[in-house]
C-alpha cells in the first residue's frame, strides 16, 4: 500500500520534531536520495512503490555513490546535504525518515532492503537485528 504524501510527511515531521513540513520534506529527499544509491533492482522498485510518488522518484533517481556507504559515512553524507545539520543531528533526521520508510515497507520488504545494505543500517531504520546491541 502506498503512503500518501501528507501522511508520510506528517510522520517524518512528528518523528523528527520539525517545525515545518518543508523541513521534513528536505530531510526525506536527502535521506532517500542517499538510500536509493544503495538499493538496486526489484527491492528498490518495490520500496519506491510504497512511497508517495514524489519521494519514489527521488529513491529511483538517487545520488550516485562510488561505493556503499557504511552507516557512519551515511550519517556524514546526510549531515553534509541537509542545511544546518551536523553529524550529531543527522542521525535524528535519518531516523525520522527511515523509520517512516520502514513502516511503509513492512517487515518482509525491510528484510530484503537490509540485505542490500552494509551491516549496521538496521539501527538507522530503527529496527535493530535480534541480538544486536550497540
């Protein structure tokens, strides 16, 4: 089921404690552009189908990555792309977006998404793997 634009941004705005929907949208676009560079094929297409159209296009037309970013490098890249963000605040931005994405995706698709990502991304999605303690 595809999440509506307003519903998606409302969730990101609430989880990220953003003052405006525009802040939530900016975070969503940056995080999804970075995420899209790490996903391929059917998994990326299925995930995009569960997002509002404007954000699915961001996921399907990602920023180019020469190599997969570790979770730490993903945080640094997010901090660099979101105006006013720092490496300390970027995990908050990422968590607000990716936890909303995870809810939209559901457990089965999330398992397949996480298989395409370097270890540690489960925490960025707010879904630590069983037995995983930071």
